[in-house]
C-alpha cells in the first residue's frame, strides 16, 4: 500500500450548507411565547405599560426589528454550529431582510388596528388600544422569527428540487444506442 498524498491529507473536509428545519424555529417561538405569557401573567400592568410607552414614543418597531434579527441570527448560527455546516448567502439575505419587512408590516397593521379601534364609539378605548398593541407586538415577534425560517426552508426545498432535476437528466437514464 502506498501512503496518502500529503496535499490530500491536509485538505480540509468540505463543509455542508445549513439545512434549516422548522422544528428549530418552532421551539424558539414556543419559548418566546412562554416568556411573553409569563411576563403578562406576573407583570400585567407594568409589562403592558412598557410596551404601550414604547409604541407611543415610536420605539416599538425598532425594538421588534432588533429582537427578531438577534433571535434569528442566533438561531441560525446555533443551527449551523450544531450541523457543522457553512452558512449561505441566501440564508443571510432571508434572515436579514424578512424580519425587518415583517416588523414594518406589523407596525402598519398595528396603526390601522388602533385607528379602527379609536374610530368606533366604544367604551374603554384606552384598554382596547392597549390590548391591540400587546396582541400585535406578540404576533410581530412570532412572525418575525418564524416567517424568515419558513421562507428559507421553502427556498431550500425549491433549490434542492431544481438541483435534483438538473443533475438527473433523461439522457443519463437511458442506455447508449449502438449502431
């Protein structure tokens, strides 16, 4: 037997790309939901007032962007580390742009919900506005974390299907014709 070539022995093993599972994002969303619910149970007045004050001062959208970007990046890095895989540009684009778009979309929806609530001639408008702000904040956090991973998973599935179609061509499956 011959010894392996030194260049081949020193070459690093190729790293796989990260394949995102929705279970990882779902676990994070469940943990976030638990924390949000516990904060509402143990600090119902002060937690609601902090979120309402943040919305009134215009900081809620920025806070949603920062929280969702941080959680998404941390989750993706943890997945890549656990799988010993290489992050891709597609994932960085999804995880960088989608949480921002979701947070901005939620802020528009929140403003519309508050305007609709205030337009109604209902009693206890301040309490209803506070409930709308809390509900939209929770939905913004959950969707800001889950939707980028859902889009990333769908794009990875589309890319995998497309690459499988390109690698297995019909000409490779047929036997060569001899004349």
